[in-house]
C-alpha cells in the first residue's frame, strides 16, 4: 500500500488553478460562444497578451498544451528537409515522446551548457554543416529551439539571447522559445536583464505558458508577422492543438494578465524555491546545477530517497558516483511555507 504523500514537489502542475481563474470560468459557465478560439474572450485575451509584450503587430494562437504547440510550430514552419536545433536537454528532445520527430522533422541536438544552447556552439555547428560538401544529403537546420527557463531551471541572459539572435540572423533561422514556465523567467528579470518587450525583440515566436504557471491548462503562442502563417490554424487543428471550447483558454489568459496575476504567481513560485534552496544549502546539500527559478536539483544519498518518498512527491533523475542521485524538487504558485518547512525538517533528520 502506498504511503500518504503529504506534500508534492514533483512538478508545477499538480494543483488545479488559481482561484481567480476558477471563479471567472464559473461565472461565465452558461454563456454560449463560438468555438475554436473565435469567441470574444479569446480575442480580448490575445489583445491583453499583445499589450503586455508590446507586440500589437504579432499574432496570438491559443493551444491546449506545450507539446501540441511545439509540434505544430515545427510542422507548420519547417520545410520537409529541415530539422530544429535544440540542446540535448530540450523538452522537445527529452520529454515529448518523439512528438516533433513524428512530424517528420529531425531534432538536431547539441550538448547543453547548464541546460542552455550557446551562440558559439550553434554557430560552430552551422559552419561545420555548410562546410561539408555533401550537406545536401543531410537534414538542414531550419529553426533554433530554446526554453526560458530551461529544463534545468537555468535562464538565458539578455547577452546570451542577443548572441543567439545574431547567429539566427546569420543563417536565416527563426528563433523559437518554449515559455512553458515563462512566468518564472519574467519574475527573475533581475537575473536575466530581459523585459517582456525584449523577448519580442530577440525571439521570432514564443509561447506564454499557462499549464505550469497557475492556469488549468493552456499556452498562448505569439508569432511575429515576419513569419508566413498561411494555413497555421489548419495545421494547429490537424495536430490536435486547438480546443473546441476555445473560450476556456481565452478566459484563463484574460485573468492571468489582469492585475499582474501572472507575474505575481511567478514571483511566489520563485520565492518558495529560494526558501527551499537556502534551507537545503544550510543543511549541507549540494546541487547539480545552480537554478534561479522553481526547479531545484539537489544531490541526495541513495539511502535517503526511499524514506523521503514516503512523505513527499519528487522526481529521481540521473545517478551519480558514490551511491548518490540527482533529484528534482519543483515549487508552484500554490506551494506553501508549511510544505517547504516540512521537507527541510525531514531531510535534516535523514542526512
């Protein structure tokens, strides 16, 4: 019999959604609207998202989740002979069950640097590719994919993003940013040096995550009009990315961008992670990578993990020498001080 898990740090989508979102959905429950994102709520939500990022000349598309958004982007905007450049830890490479490659587009992986792609590595890869006289027989680069924050909780700084932009321009590659946890990146502007408008300036298309940032579900994809979007909504439907009851997405993003709720939840999520990280450091726990956001990767002895799992939810990841494992603790918009305190107290007893 599985023992009770008192607190979960397994991910940032275990809870339902922020009460304000639930209240807005409930208040409009009996309204009848048109489907597939053509309703007035989706139109209004697209406007508030564009206002926030100061990109009124861009288009906004609402998706049910991150994986449909990623594979739809690849299916729609890559040519048949092209692939997408990604870090080997990228979500499309490691945690989407081959969804992108099922569209017929290869993921061209580069070794990650603390979860990130570097401009130097991308430039070197592209130079090497085009220098090969047989490259017409290979999969061409057609896009650069990054995540902000990354799968290791790390962040691209403004300088790093500008450098990637230069490389992307040099090889005429669109730069696509997965923003599944973008609220946490926006809340860490002191680390990144990036404002909301900077993302629009340096990235061709990106999505604003809802699922992992306090919504029930949903992502909001922002696409520059520099990109030909002919037939994109049709491809979105083909790839099961569009919701018949689209207004459920519009309503959620309307609320997320009312009175800074999105940013506030990102701040709370990061603050709880900082409390946990500081507490872990104080009891002598080391980290696999330094993360300034809500995904923490402490290193724990193997014999501690089964005891801890009796009361807390978390993921066990890669094995290390000397009978140790990297584990992942994730905070969310709903993480309470009591949970952080309880986890630290138990770890202190076990270590």
